[in-house]
C-alpha cells in the first residue's frame, strides 16, 4: 500500500491513525532496532517507577488493578494498554484520564519529526508517542502492557523496575512459537537483571525460569514467594514480608482475578521502598479497577456477558466463570473470531455450554465471513452427548447482526455470551451505543 501524505497542520486524530497504518510494509514487524533508534533521537526518558506487564491472558486486568491501587494511594500514574475496544485514546491514561485527541496528535507530530527515514509500524509509532506523553507528565509510576510476546515488542525498550508475566499459553504462535517453552522464553525477556521479576503462572515454563537465572533477576514465584487465600466474604494476600488481609474481592469479575490481583500486590511489595501503598488504597483500588470486555456483565435481561477471550486458555477461564453463574435455561453465543486463532481449542473448552452459536463475520485480512465461520464451527464442535440435542449454528454478517439475532431468540432468563475477539465485543458495544 502506498504511503499516505503526512498529515498537515490541523489534521484530526483519525487522519493521523490512517497515516500510521500506511507507513510500514507490514502491520507486525518484530524487532527493537528501529524503535530504539527513534527513541534515542527523541531522548526519551520515563519518570517514576516503571511496571511492565506481559502474559498470554490477565495482563490487562493486572495493569488496571495496579493503576487503580496506585491512584488510590495518591500517586500520579500513566497507563498504556492495547488494543483499544472503541476509541484509540483508551490506550493512554494519565492520572486515570483518557488522553485527549490534541495530546496524542502533538506526540504523533513529535515522533514523525524524529523518525526521519526510519519506518515504524502502527504499534511502534503509537508506543513511542504514548511514552513521550508520559515522559512529559511528571508521573510517579507508569504501567505498561506488552502488546505481543515480550522480547521483540516495542514496549521492551523500557527497562522495567518491576516486570510481571501473568500467564504463558498458546497464542500468536506464528510470531512467538508453538509451545509454552518457546512462548515463555519470549515473555521472560521483559525481566531485567537484579530487578523484581513476578511470575503469576502457577506452572511456569522452564525456559522462563532458565532466563531469569541467566540474567540474575529477582524472581517472585506464585506459590513460593507470594500467595493468596480466601473465603466467600473476603481474601488475603501473603508475600515475602507483607501480608494484606480482609480484602474485598476485586470489582473485576472472574475466577482468575485473585491470581491477577495477587500478582499486582507482589509487584507493589517488590518496590514498596519507592512506592509505599497503604492498606486502604489496596482495598479502594481493587473495588475501583475496571476493564471493559473482561467478563463484563451488562445490566438488564436477558443476561449479556462480554468477554474478549480468543484463545483456549482464556476460553477455559470463561467456561469456569459461566459455570459459576446461576442457572440459565439457554445460553447463546455471539461469536466472531479471527481466522489465525485456535478455533478447535476454544470450542473444546466451551462447546457443551452453548445451545446456539450466532457466528459473525469480521473485517480485515485476518477476518472472514460469518458463513465461513459457521461452517468451521459446525464441523469442529465436539459431538453432543448421547440423547442431547446438538447445538444450533447460524451465520450473520457482523457481530451487531449476530447480537440482534441472539436477542430475538433469547428469553428473559437466558444468557448471551459475546466473545472471540476484541473486534466482536467492540462491535456489540457500539451497536448498543455504549462507550468502552
């Protein structure tokens, strides 16, 4: 695709984003050399304590909890996450406020001026812009979510004061490898020598442990260096030297959120000499942390659940969360999935819980038609148990149409699960006129 003309003065944020999509030959181009060169030209230096959070699943929730707790403690915090659900601006928050179009455009212009003839992908360019925004915002802490993998992700130009790997499972295998050992090796590279390296995966790959040993990072292992316990009313965190008890359950719903919350608390314990956090701030932050599209339940009937689960590990957690809900006569899926994802793995985790699949088409080169997805789902679903009715499968043009069809079919006591991709959840949110 030929490069668009550089945006003129007065260009809108959407003009800039369209331009950024055109200036590099491929959407994903793993490597740090180009992005490091441009960061050096910009003399980019981040203030405060730097948290870098990677992992297959759970990293967005962990980032949201870190941000909320630190804000509740009175610190000035920058949060960078990706991808966004509806508006690009969601990716950057300064002191809990989503970045304005004007602030982002100013940073885009600065990156464009600095890069010269170096081409950057959309993700690299926007990462540099948001890091520059943070560098100018007099922050006490920055929380950065890794986009893809770790070793070659643009966020890895930042030397973390504390790095967290939330989980290691199969996803993005074209880029990261097709085993947990290969993926663990990639993710471990966000760790730094002599600095806290939190691993929330209960069964970490040996490759991650080996890398930590090789560089001499300070490993905080779940189950060894920190843990959690809980009953129906409250839970407690136990770390190396810090214990936090009588905590309310996080506002973020789901079976894995205590694992994510305890990783966030381990990260905070590891830097407590620089960023002390009182108990009340932990309580308040856990209750205030929010993250759209992570087992998000919309008010009203039928029950509507939004979840960006798009790999087998996330689908297994979604299945567990569905099982923990009250009884619903029928469960309908509004399902849209990119064609490079592990469809069979996802269906194996969720197939028996869904009574009817409304398969939605998704745009872009990795998308496809609802008809094609419906064919694949019908061919891949595990066989129904003897005497049970096989789930129905329908094709729809897009997620909004699939959601409308599910709403029409569902009774008020039923539930609708919207999942499979960020694009699927975003489309349904937009069709409802909601902001993320």
